């Protein structure tokens, strides 16, 4: 490190900072002062760490757009003062929040590293200490005065991932996340090995936070036997602006005519319909099979190899860009905005 970095550590809650209730044994969040006492190593870093906590730390299953706004506000208002940010977050919805922040915070050129853990930091076998300590090291890392990772990323169990490529894959293993369609940004062993080809290049930009998040979105996971009235219950929502279809294989759905009819009606109402595959790896290619061609013809947009987490938060982001017409918003859905599409 050439100069002492100034870091902001934001605590949102999650297992990493939870303790067991003595009576029920259930985990609940503690405040950051208690957490700091658990990690004396925080004082040993060759960088200055300021700590901030959400007003009320949460289990990340309680995450919502209001909390995203609070987080955006904290980052935007302190962006100039700090060289990097580490966000401690519950692992359950971390891929959603990390994806959301990657879209809603435009022009990021500093490290914003999400991390959490599977075991509370107070437990002897915790994964939280290593995750937090290495996330801090990555957020502070500079070369020639510039951050090595100038983007929103997620660090968990020795791997650094691009935020909007991640998904939680295990409720049990310490290796809880994957980035199925994009290489690691870095791997931590004795040294932290950065994958410079995969990391976004630094650019001189001014950050802007989109806090007017549009949450008029929904998703339907297609399954054999899906009934039209069930589909309609969602498709007919009066304020719906964006719908994600989770489809089979390379983007296929049953070829029943009612399906195309419903999609055409959604199109006429100006609802943006995006096609994401249920498969973990690979990409939607709508023209590949007849069962995908009719979606293409009905105006559904291919989500290519986006994760569900990236697709739903990108939809919220684009719909919050009020200065764009619906056609313009639509035109950006399948464009690579933040490295979320190959
Ligand atoms: N339920 C917890 C949360 O997401 C799980 C975790 O932190 O790993 O907040």
C-alpha cells in the first residue's frame, strides 16, 4: 500500500454480527461496538477505518428498497471522503443488495466490497473474521495511487466476485457463493492474487445514487403445469412495469398459445418482460428452439447470462430512470451496463 487508505466499514446486520438469544437459541443482530470487541485485529490495519451502522441492523431476509436507499445515502454522502467501502451484510440476500448497489450507484470507481459469514463472528470456528479482514485488505489495496478493485464486489471464503454475477448457492458450506458465468476477480491464499483482466478499469467519474427505486416488478418461475390463471394473477397487476420470466434451459417456455397472448398483452401495456434461464450456467438464446421463438416474437427480451439477482435489480434500476422513455429503458435491458452480461 503506497499511502494510508481511508475506509468506511458499514454494518447492515447478518449472521456475521449476530448472537444467540440465551432463551430461544435464535440468532439476532448485535450493535457494532460489541462486534468490534470481537475483532481486535481491526486496529492493526495499515489504514484508517471508520465504522458506521444502519439505524437498525437487520437479518438480511428483511432487506427491502427502503434499506437500499439508506445504504445508498450513506455511500453517496461519504463517497469523496473515503478510498474504499466494506459492507457487512447477511449472506441470504447479499447477492441481491450487491447487485442492486452495482446498478443504483452509477459511475463507481472505488472498491465497494460486500462480505458476511455463515457463522457469527463470536463463534470459535467463524468464517467471519477471515472474510472481513480480507475484504478490508482488498478495499484498501492501491497501485500507483489508484484502487486495484474499482467496482462493486463480494468477498466470501477466499474468493472475490463481481457483485452482479453472484448468487448464494449453499446454506451450509463456508463456500456459499458462486459467480457461475464470470471468473473470480481475485483469489486469497498466502497472497491475494488479482485477476486484472476480469476487474473493471478505473475511470475518472462522479458517482450518482439513484434513490427513487422503482419496485413495480415481479417474477414468474415457469414449471410444467403452470396455469394461465396463476400467470394472470401476476401479469394483471395494474401497476406492473417489469416482469422477469424464469424459463427452462436456453430460455424456453411451453408453446401454448395463451402464453404468447399474455405476453403480447403485457407488451401492449408497456410492461418490460425479461427472460432469464433457471439453469445456473449458460445463457438464454431465444431463437434456439421453437419453444423460445414465440417469446422472441412476442417481444420478450433475452436476459442472456444474467443471474436472477442481477436481472431483478437491473429492472428496478432501469425503471427508476424516469428521464428515459419505456422504449429507451427496454433498449438497455439486454445491454451490458455494469459487467453483468457476458
Ligand atoms: N439470515 C442471515 C442473514 O442473511 C444469514 C447470514 O447472514 O448468513 O442475515
